[in-house]
C-alpha cells in the first residue's frame, strides 16, 4: 500500500507502563517500519468536559510553568526514533496534517471528532468499555456515535458498540509481540509460583487476587507470588510475595511470567487482557475471569476460566494447576499452539487494509 501519514492521539502525557499505550506504541513501531509516517500526540489532560474549569486552569498553569524535561520522555518502551512524539497537546492545531488520525480512548474520541479535515480521516480504536471516565455511561456511549470509523479490539466490544451506535465497528484484535514474549524458561520444571498484576484500577482486582493467593498458600505451603505493576506498593506484602516495579518486557518474560506456573487474571473488566496472552506466551498457564475480551484468546481448552466473583473457584483452579503438572502443561501447550493467530503482523496487516480502503 502507499505510504500514509498517521497520527495516534493518546489521552494524557505520562511515562508509566500501560497496556493501552503499549499497543499504540507497537502499532506505531510496526507502521513506521513499513514506510508510513507516524506521529503520537499525548493530550495535556483527558478529563471530560464536566471538569472544564479545572482543566482550563491547568492549561494556563502549564503554559506559564512548563514541566521538567524528564516529563517528556517514554523510557519504559523502546519507540522507533523515526516516530514523532508531541507531548501535552492543548490546542487541536498542534496536531500535524495527516491522512488518518486515530483516537485511542473515549476522551480522545471527542477531541478527534472536532479536528479539521486536514488532520486526517477520523478513526476510533476502542480498547475497553471506559466507564471510569464518566459519571453517566451514556456519555461513554455517545463517543461511539460521533461518526468516527470505530475499530474494536474484542468481539464483546464489537457487539456493544454495534448495539449502541447502530453501525458495526471493524474488529481489530489486539496481539502480543512474539519477539518479546516466548518461552525462555522450561515449562515443565517450574516451582509453585503464581504471577499477579498490581494495579490501582478497581476493575483489575489486585486485592481480590491477593486474597485468593493467601488461601492458596494454606493448601500449597511452598507458594511464591511474583507481583508486578506500574505503581508503588502501598501496603506491606507477605514474605512469600516479590514485587517487580515497572518491569521491562524482558523482566516480565524471564523473571515474572517465565518463573510462574500460573498467571492469575481476576479482572472484572478487560478490553482484551494483554498481560494474559503475554503470560501464556511465556509458558504460564492462565487462570482468569470468564469475561469478554479475555475470551477472545482464552477458552476451556487452553485456560481455566472462573466466574468473576467465585473466590473459591479461583482458589481451586490455581491450586489444581500448581499440584497437577500434567493438566497445567497440557493447557500451556494448547495455548502456545494457538498464539500465532494473535501476532502483531496480522493485526497491523488488518489496520493497513482498513486505512487503505479509505483512500
């Protein structure tokens, strides 16, 4: 296809490991390697319009007192130097003219909807049901009705957006990077270790997962837990927990997922559940909530899926896989055989075709 000028719009300037940002960075890297011109714009603030006065005051302060240089960096992910990064965008005119501009969150969809046509044909990459931005879910639903070309990362999101907007969005599944996540430690000979994400977002249910593992410890005395996340730990951890703060992909592959027999993913809301497939690719068996998004790649043949609020069901599933190596290895083997369906190359191929059909 011909070379395109593509702009991604992210909801806020930050330098924290975040799944949605990571997907955008990976798309950007792959697209620029294929000859496209790519810009990533970080908005100054993603607050909804209900906070207009606070946001306006913050913008004035930002202009008068610019942030330190270190703020304008992404150090946790290697972004291709050919990609242009524009931080703390306030005015829509700060975006470059382009062929395509892609909103990547609900607030950025509203931002993109008001861009001039010179900024590019407007797309909306819907990565989750982002209810946390709004007091009223209908405000979120309105972002699906803005007239952008909607692209949803899971079948559950496809159906929700179709139901709300009346227009079926493009199914653009997420992916994992097989150059970063693969089996580096033998699957068969792992110790009784479980990996778990630490996250401040309530829907990720870190505390629920920790409570499950405390009960597993009673049944599996030599249990060890590899906790990881982008945020500092605010409570004292039990002595059988280790914490990797802002882990690199290599650390996740080798020292977290790569050590674990099991990855516990107890979320009640996931757009796709990127860490789940990265853990599977690293050889860990998945125990997860039976919810949309996760079910795009996890099923009863390659994982143990549990009703979200079934505490005892999670305890039983994790314990079973720690004690039953044959079952665990069978699930892991099946998962590894299906992972080629979810490659970054396949998703970028599809994104290119979506963009190409509009020109």
